[in-house]
C-alpha cells in the first residue's frame, strides 16, 4: 500500500483540564472519501482545527504528503494543498458570489497579498470554473449574504476548490439541507472525488456519510471508538449503542459540534 496522504499520530488537544481530542491516529489514502462521525462534543471539529492549523496540537503529530505540518500555519497548510469549509456558512456577505470565489483563487496562488491589487486573468478564470463546477455561475453577480444555506455551502466549496487543493476537509456540509439538496450535494462530492481530490468529511447525516465514505472513523469523548468500512461501522455493537442507534434516523443535524 502506498504511503497515506494524511496521517495523524496520537494527536491530542487539551483546553486546560478538558481533553477535546485524545490520542487520535488516522491514515487517509489519496483519492479516498474519509468520513468522521460521532456524538456532539466528540471532538470532531477540534480535530479538523488541528489538522488545518487553526489550533495547535498539545501533543502528537500531523503529517501531509509525508511531511510534518503539526506546527505549520493555516496559510502554509493551505498552500501545501489542504482546504476546508465550516459547519456554519462562512462567506463574505457584502461581496458577490464571484468575488468570494476569487478570494479563494487568489489565496491559493500563494503570492503576496499585494498581488491581489493587480488584475490577474487566471484568478478570475479559476473562480469562474469553480462556480460553474458547483452550479453557481448563474448567480455570480449576486451578493453572497442573502443566498440560501445550500448556495452558501456550495460557495464555500467553490472557494475552497479555487485554492486548488489536494485534500478538501468538509465540516458538516449536509447540515440543514433538504433531502433534495442532500442528494445534489452527494453528487457534487462524488464529482470532486472524480477530479482526484481527497475528501475528509465530518457529518451527522448518516445516509450521506455512509453513501460517500470509503472508510469511517467514529469519535466519542475525544477518542477513536472504531474505524472501518461503512458496513463494518453499522455492524459494530458499541458504535450502534453510543451513536448510530440515535443518528441513523437523523436526516439533518439539529445541533452543533462545539468541540
């Protein structure tokens, strides 16, 4: 087997006396969709924060493409090829849809900020391409703030893709969507995978998670409870007891994962 694209070794994150992530080790292969699930407060988003540089691990190591990134900045990690989205839509509300995507495209170039003041046709071409890919090109001139939730989630994905990532980290992209929107987003993520982008996905909507994922990690109280294929996960007695008994009937997540 080839070396994993992303590896974490005993990653731990403490906030004072609270251990939000407790010695979590994973290996994500190139081209996979790797799902992460677990109860609210299980440490899923904090784990994402550590991988993407938004929080520093208390101990342990994160490696990407064989190189350590445990202490790298958010900017450096993005330029190495990791992009992410957030649970709640994070867009520039007063800017257009195209401008939002262009910010991602500009940031992904890795050039100094002052180059953003210069017109760069390649940046706009990249932004347009991702809007077309995500189905937002017809709304390119609209202000982002009033967009519905589904469009904002697709815009976050378009902006992230515009950085030209190798790996895309998605934090609960299906939350708050209708059944039809969930199906549309499943199709979009499959098309992203077909482009060769590896996806790591936190999700409570189990139908989407199990449909998309090659492997699934279940976290509970900051620790790895079980990792396996979707079939193995739904057959695991402890996973069913702790999590799946409640969540398998859930189509959207009414809460949030604060940890």
